[in-house]
C-alpha cells in the first residue's frame, strides 16, 4: 500500500517535469544549424560564417557559438571571428557580444552589439555604430584562416 501511495505522489511531479520540458522545447525553435536560427530572430543567415562547430542558446537568450577555428570574412570591412562568440540574443537585437572584431582603418575594434530592422543591420562598437544593408549578410560566407590569402 505504501508503494502505491508513493507512486501516486510522484505522478504530479512527473507531469510538472514534462510540462516544463515541453515549454522549454517550444521556446527555442528546433534547428540543427545556427544559420537557420538567425532569421527567426530577425537576422540574416550570413551574419555568422560557415565554420560553426556547435552552438547553444538558453531560454533567456544567452548564446555561445563555437567555431572550428578563429577566422576572417571580408564584408565592407574585414571581420574577425574568434573561436568562441558569446552574447544575448532577442528578436532584432544582440547585446553583450564578444568574439567579433571589425578592422577600421588600421585598428581592430570589438563589435559589442548588433541590431536588425527594416532591411538593415546595425553594428555597435561601444558608443559608435555603423548601419549596412542586410542583403550583404544573406549568404553564409566561408571563413578564411588567412585574411590576406586572396592577395598573395
């Protein structure tokens, strides 16, 4: 009789656990590729280059992207992607970003945030920002280990 009571008592806990797991699975869209996830948050697929090894996204929007290796992509500016990129993702906004730098003139500056709206992507470097057309980031670019490989 005691085992029947303990089994009955564990049913509400089991149901609560299943409900929580179901809610968590609905809050993060099921996708294997981070490039397919980006448009669900209002960003173009090519914001992150091709050499993604794995990524994680928590329920509160904290994310990590792990690259196969640090690399470079040429957009309007040369952009460096570290092996680990971190930040906080919400619809149309990435804040507290680390792991991405852009070359401006002769300086490498850290990109600290990104916003997307109305066909444009705005990159924040501290208090400064630069807005570029989103179509520049529609295609997923190949990451290069040597930023000057095309010039040698």
